[in-house]
C-alpha cells in the first residue's frame, strides 16, 4: 500500500491547501477534515513572534472569544507543553496539576472541547509558532486507537496547514520550488507506490546508503519534515505522478 492510498481523500485536501488563495480557504478545509475523521474539533492556531494570533477551526466562537478575553494563552498547558516539544503531544501527558490549569480545563470542557486531545507543534521562520489540534470526547482506549491510526496523516496535514498560512500571510514572498533530479524523482515515485527502502534500492541498483542520500536531498529541496511529507509534497506539486 502506498503512502496515501489508505486515505485517498487526503491527497485532495492537500491539493486544496496547495491551491488556496485566501486564509478563509483553511476554514473550509478544516471543517471537512473534522467531519471526515469524525472528531468533535480540529483547530489550527498560529502565534507569531510578536504575539499576533490567527486561527481556523471548529471550536464554538463563544469559547474562542472567552479564551482571548481570559488570556488563556498564558496558562494553557497545551500551548505551554507544545512550545517545549518538537513532537506531537497527547493532552493526557501534559501537566494539569496547577490550580489555574485545572480551572482552565473545566472551563474548556464546559464549552465542549472534549476530554481527549492531540496537538502537533510547528515552528516556522522568524519565530513563528503554530499548533494543529484534534480533540474529542471519548474513553482512553478509543482515543489511543484513533491516535495510532491517524498520527502520520495528522502530522502531514499540520505542516500543510502551516505552509499554506505562511504562503498567504501578508507581505510574505513565496518560496521558490527546487526541481528534483531524475534519480530523486524515481526514488520518490517508488516510495509513493509503496516500495520499501530495500526494494527501492534494489530496483534502482544502488546501495541503501546512496538511497538515503537521494531521499535526504529530495526532502531538503521539498522543505519536508520527513519522508512521508516529502512524498506528499512531491505529489501535490506535480513533481512525481503516481
């Protein structure tokens, strides 16, 4: 099975994000994803270096306004925990022990945020920091299964949301796309259709060490977080066709 075959619609959403012309386009995409994954909420939240905030998502507007009015950004364990991490964070593993954190959590749940959450921290240029969050109301076993099944896709989507938001930010020049070499195209294509690294190396008659060089070079050119992200970006930009 290829990287994107288990969720064909994901490629369509990525294409929509790549072609987005307005920040409002992120809102329609995130609503579709919320419904597709059958979760209560999905949110993208950007905090710039000077503290300016932008977001799109499915939280009740009353909760969004209350969050701002109460200055919850300063005490939110999700924001604080993710700011200290580079990897996705399950809300259960955060520090909710302080009185302010417990009060914040009660208020959030009263506004329908849900008892489970998974947030992906993203760091962009010039101190930009963002979160991509999924939350839901369910038991621990159901949530663990959801996170395990969808973790990779959610990380991929988080970075595409951030890439699109950066592209549409006022005054930001688009980043030039670097073309892939013929060998990098072959490598990304074979990975996209589901070949293992060993199979790709064998097909191209190269060592796995040389293969790693091609993969890392392609990842760098595509500005991708990992190999999965690189494959998706190459497909979305039409640099490989599967």
